[in-house]
């Protein structure tokens, strides 16, 4: 297009637009300059120090003035803080701050949402975010880590675990870039702990396994045994919860795998009590799978440790599980011996629940062995204990079961008398029916 045709086209467009806009504004030849600086927070702030200095002046006064003000005032302040960061050139800090201040309030463990951010908290978040971004530009890695860790600690105190993890993951990324294994190990522990508290057990396991791998290298000397043990036991707690969850879902093979991992961690941490807990759990799971041969080594080891430490209650639990294992193996006499020990220990500890359980189980074994007199004695003992147990546990079904068991046991005990009457003394049978008094037999 020629210069002349451009001029013609321009005049035509001006004539067409003239009726709607009689006053045509000429284009400016250069960008206008503000006569006075922009007022409000964030004007011409380019460093963390400049941002912080504004707080001590105008914004600090406004923070005091907003005490007790409606939410609209806080929203306005929040908007100004975000704009201030953006105008200062801290774009990433602005993005993080925007999400922190515009998201739904975090919910604590009880399900109660926390209160909104106060102006002082917004100031703290702003300062730490800006410090982190500014220090990162200057290559000041320790300052970046300190800022992000301060933010993570703040979020932990506010029970905002997800955001805490977010900031610790930033720390983890930096620690790996600068190859700082001590910092990496510390941050992995915090992230794993956070996921554990959120019950995200798989994520917790992932980070804490990495934590333990580094701890084994950094804490290889004997002097570091306490720190090494703490790392193992932190991971062990996650394994325990995973095992418990799989056990609850009846996935017993998976539960055993995690209980064995718990046992390994506890052994490496030299936590004997935790070792015993794992041995008992593994044995119980094998009993539920009806694999008594696999259960016995773990339960027997737990029994020995309880006897050595004088742990009477644990010894009783071990005897109960050993009785189950031997019953599944067909060793009824051994099962009876362990149940009698179980009942004796429960009586020493005045544990009515375990006493009743031992008597009930002995009654069933004696019934299976056709020792009906002993079966009746055990079921009657269980029946005597059950009311106190039901009062303590609130389980009324146990009373009904005990009543049925003792009735069946008494019937079995009198079965020989009944059969002799049926075969040899029909008149005596009729008298028994009428009087409800069983005749004496030699």
C-alpha cells in the first residue's frame, strides 16, 4: 500500500467515526510519567528490605487499625499484600502468596476449619516468600532454605500439614541440588512424618525409607546409634500401621510382610519391646491363616522374651496363641497345658476377660476330647465370670453364648446317664422326665 492510499484510508476512517466521537484524542508521543509516586503498599519496592520497611510505616498502622474490623477489611489488606509483591517483581512469591491467602481454610484433626489469616501472618508469609525468591536469585542457598523451613514450621503449627509438606518439598529439591545429605535426611523425615499424620501411609513409607537409607550412611558410627535408632523406629511405625491396615482388611499375607519389616527395623534399632510386639503379631496372623508351623517360632521367641523380662501379661498372650497353634497341629494335650497356664496367669493378674476366655476355650477342647466332666467345669466357670466381663465390656452376646455352652456341657455330662436309662431302665427314664431329678448311677 502506497503512502497516498494510507492517507486516504486514514481520512476515510476518521470521517466514519466522527459522528460517534466528535473529540478525537491524539496518540501520545511518549509514555506519560506520574507526577507523584504511586501511593499504597508496594510502590517501587524491589528488595526484601524495601518491602519490610513499608510494614513499619503505613501498613503497620493499618494492621492495628484493622483489629476487630469486618472480613472485608482483611480481604482488602490481603489484596494489597499480593499486589505489593507482584509490583516488587516477585512473581513466584506472588503466586504462592495468592494460593495461600485465597484457598479454603485448612481443617485440623478434629475437622474444625482454622480461622482466616491475620494481617501479621500475611506479613510473615510475604516476608519469607520474598526472602526465599530474592535469595534464590542471588544464589544464597542457606537463606532460601531458612525461609522455606520457617514457612513449613509455621504451617505445621497451624496444623496445615499439606502446605507444610509443600514447603518441605521445596527444601528437599534444593538440598538435592546442592548435595547436602544432612539437610536432605532431615527434610525427608519431616515430609514422611507429615504424610504419616495425614494417613497417607504409602507416601510416608516412600519418604521415610529414603530417610533411613541416608541415615545408615551418615550415622554409621557407634556414637550415632541413638540417631540411627530414631530413624529406624520412625519408619517402623509406618510399617506397623500398614500391617494393621492390611490385617483389618483380612489381607493377612500382606500384613505379615509389613509386620516383618517392622520387626527388622525394631531389631536394628535394638528396641526389644517392639521386637516382641512384632513377633506376637506375626504369630497371630499365621494362626489366622491356619499355618501353625510358621506361627510357632515367632510366638515361642516372644514367650521367652516375656519370661526374661517378667512381662506377665505378654506371657499370657503368648500362651493363648501357642495353645491355638498346637490345637491346629492336633496337639490337644499341649494346647490344654498352655491354656491352663494362660488361665493361671490371668488369675494372677486379676484379668477377668482372659480368665473367661481361657475357661471357654478349655471347655471346647475338653468337649472335643469327650472329657465332659472337665468341659462342664470349665464352661460353668466361664458362665460365672461372664456377667462381670459383660458389665465391663458392654457385650451382652457373650452372656448368651456362655449360657448355651454351659447348657450343652451339662447335657453332655449327663449323656451317659441318659443312655443307660434308655437302654436298661425305661421306668427310671420316665421318673426322671416327671421329677427332673436324675437318678444316681454307679
